[in-house]
C-alpha cells in the first residue's frame, strides 16, 4: 500500500509502521460524523481537531442516512460528504472513510436501510445484497471523485465493513473489489481487527479497538486489562493475546481508541480524563503506531435513526462534546499528541520490550506496570499507575535500563497514583546526548541552529537529568545543582526552569521544564515560519492568518509565546516579558447573557433566548444541574437532543437553538433499572424528587488575533 500525490508527497506502510516521504510516520486520527454535526459548524470543529494535534479525520458513511427511501439518494445539508471532505482538505487534514456497508456506530440497523436489514443474505456475498451494496459504493465514489490522495485530495484511507468476526473472509475481498470498481482508491485499506479476512492476501490492514468505558456493559463496565501494557489485539472482554491473524505481518494501529463511550438508558458512567489519557499512554507503550479515536467529537443523532435504547445525543463524553466544547480530556490528550507529533518519527520504528514479569492482573495495585520502546541504544520508558475503576496508590520507582553496552540508572522518583510517565533515555538533541530525564518529553522546537526541548514535570517530582559531557561544547546551568559522574553531567532542578547548552557542532540546545497544567494549556504551532509554543488557558483555534481564543465566563485572555521576540501578533494587547516568554493580556467587555428561565412545573424549565450577542461573545452556554433519570430538550414540539443523568453538569450550546427563540427542558423520573449512578446520588433523587437544582447561562468569550505576515 503506497501512493504519491501530485505535489510529490509519498505515503506508505510496512509491517511495523506507516511512512510519509519514506520516513517513519505516526498518524493521529479522530472520528467526527459529518451527519451528526451541523454543516455550518463543520469548519470550526475540523479546526478544533487540527488544533488538538490530529492529522486525519475519520467518519462513518451511514447508508440509511443517504437512502432513506429505496432509490432516493440524499447528499445535501448535513449529509454533504463532498463538502465535508473539501473542508478537511482546506485545512490540511487527511480523511479516512468508513464506508460499511454495515457500520454500527449506534445507528439504526447498524446503518442499513430497512429493506437491507430484512435481506436474509446481508453482510455476505449474497447476490442481491452485493448488487444493492454496489449502488452505495457507486454513490460514495461519485461523492469522493477527485478527492483521493493520488488526485491531490485528502482521502488516504478506507475501512471496509466493521466488527465482522462471525463473517466470511472472502466477503472482505468482495467489498474491496466492489469499492475499487466504484473508483474508490485510497492509499490504505483497513478493517477492524476482530474481522475475519484473508491475511495471506495482504489486501487490508487490521486496526484495533479498545475502550476503557463500555456503554454496552452494565454501569459502563468494570476494571479492564487495557492498562497492563499487554500484547493483545482488539481488547474487549477476552484474555490478553487473542488474535485473528498473524500480527507480525501488519503495523499495530487503532481505529477505535475510546475517546469516551456512549451511555445508554440502562448504563451510566462518568468518563475521567486522566483515565482516557492513561489509556492512550498505554497504547503507545504497547507498540501502537497509529491512533484513531472513536469518538473524538460528539454529535446529535438524526431523528428516527438512533439505535434503540440510546439517547438522541451522541455526545459520547468525547474530548470535543456535542456542542463543540473542549473537555479536559481534550487538553490532556493533546499533551501526548504533541509528544507523538514531535517525536513520532523516532518512536514509530522502536520495538517493544516487556519486563521479565509483566503485570497481568488488572486488580494488582502493588506492582509497577511498565514497558519500553527502543531502537538501538535510545528509547522511552512507559510507566503506568492508573487503572480504570480502581484507585492506585503512590509508588516510589527506581528504573534501570539494560542496554548492550551500558546500563542506565534513573534516579529514584515518586509516581503518583492516577498518573503515568514517559521517560527518555539516550535522547539526542542536535549532537547533545541526554542520558535520562525524570520528566516527560513534550515538544521539540527546531529553528535553524536553535533547538528547544520542552519537558512536562511529573507530579511531585523535581526534574533531574544527565547528559554526556563529551557532546557539549559549553553550558549555562545557573540555578541548577551540578554534579559529574564519569562522562555524565548530572543536573538537579533548582531556581530555574531551563538550562542551555551548545553542542560540538555549534547548535544551541535549550531544555525547558513546564508544569502539567502549562503543558495542557500549551499549543504547538508556527509563527512567522518559526516553531512556536503558545501557553494559554483559553481554547485555541489556529488558522493560517489568525488565532481565535475562546473561554467560558472570563473576559480577560492571557497568553505566553515562545520564543521571545517573534513579533508575530497584530494586537493591541498589553505585553510583558520574562526570561523565556513574551506575555500578552487582552481585556474585553463583560457580558451578562440576556436569557429568561421560567419553571411552570418542578420538572419543566422554559428557556427564552436572545440571539443577539456582542462581538466578543461567540456563544452562550447553559449549565443545567438536575435530579432525575434524564432531560429532554424540546423545541417546536420535537426532542432536539437529550441528556442521561450521571451526576455531571449538562452544558448546552445555545447558538443552534436561537432562531426559534425558546425551548423547554423536560425531566424524566428516576428509573430503578438504570445502572452506574452512585448510590448517594440515587438516594438524593429519591429523597428530593425529580427537580432542577440550577440552570445558569454563561458567556463564551472570544478574541481574534491576526498574525503578521
């Protein structure tokens, strides 16, 4: 599988990793369903995915969205696949189409139109089913015409079928031949890794799935083995190591890394950001070389097309929610995305090295979970102290890496419970050889002869590092405790967060340590052709000519820019500087949302909207807290979306509802068949009854910063 586009970019894959221009490439992919997001929001939401560090947008194409009536096809409005792909292309994102014909995705009939669902031979090589499926593929081929990678378009991948474990291998071959006949010609063909297929043909790449939270299980599931750095494929409830194919033939990658999970009327849970992030860290450590989230962006079901037992909302507790708000998981995952994007070409070819006695019991909280990826003498240690649904104790960790010609001893350090760590060994920056660091690599900025490595401090760990002094020409380590051990220059952090070196080739290396909070608020970008890092608590949407900052309920924006002296922003902001950053502050006017809320009954709230917003306010968010089983948002007699109670605040973006002027929130009484809600909350609901606790509107402020040419 390889391809070259008209501009000369070449994509490929081998049995270990994906390649770009013949170099190792570690792609990051996130699922957004175009049909479940309003088309007027597509561009902004695509940009949020790009700002989060993703390079590929994946999407299902649900058959019954486009052929509701037999023979009548609809590719307009929120079903306009062609326009959606063009917007991805406009902003430099690749596209991976999941074309079915059967998809699932909590869609009615798994995406089949009713008459296909009634066919006895569906999901097989039955002639009638194949004939109807050819019509779907021909339609997709027309929508995607000219948009494949070889034509200069963004479509690089296509997934056939989905979760076809009980099917027949030859059906996958039939679907691929049908797709090719319909002029569907990506670089990469994939299936879900529990799918039966002929791995001898090498015609598809199996991609895996793993969910820390499982909406299809009671209360969202129990403690899983997903956090054990195992060698398993397509983790669900099976034991480690279950495979359906020769794993050595294919690179390890994920098409469904759970960015959250879909709650059902029966099963509730709260997705914890630290768990989702630890889950990703575990996947990287175990050797994954493509990450594809399901879902990365939530949405709203098409009326009449949701799977029974599911809500109208398809929020998924995803990193970007149903209304486009960035959850804490988005920023925590972005820390690892930045690491992958800046170090992935080194990481992808690295082999996995398990310890002699790996932890294989998810309930084992005593022993450290760890693994290494390495190539030659350099690599990364992955330490895990997080387990879904189990609280992990703090651990004092002392790591040793045995290499062919040396042994690297890391200083003893504390690994807090509910955290993870990635530690580098023999990491090169220019010619400087960094033997070890007790902090996590975050970003690498390269501007000519100036190289800056940012590291994320670990919770309660004072950074220590060692460098091979033979690779240094000179150094600036003022404010650090300095020691020498043979050829190792050993440093312990003191009054400064940075240290600098010049290597033997004359390159200038700066190492900067930032806090976990700063890392979550950091955005990797380019300003005036220079690698740069922005640190701001605001959400950042980056475009070619501007930066859009958004934040809830706070009209003052703060941002730090590295490196200093870029003079890249056209802005009237108040500007200051410190030893490392230029510091900007923008003040905009405060706004009180003009929204009226009435309560005609204890279980009903009527919300009267005002569509007029000042320029510095981009949306108004309604924070809804209630007691009950669920809450429907009803407008003009129709349920537009809903929320299943799990004890969390429901945040509703009001922009999409303003044209109609008002809507009502209708609560449903508690159902004892509901699982997963903590006992104390259930008791409170029963004691106080179904009722609203608070409904409050807050503004989402924005400021737009134009960039200098």
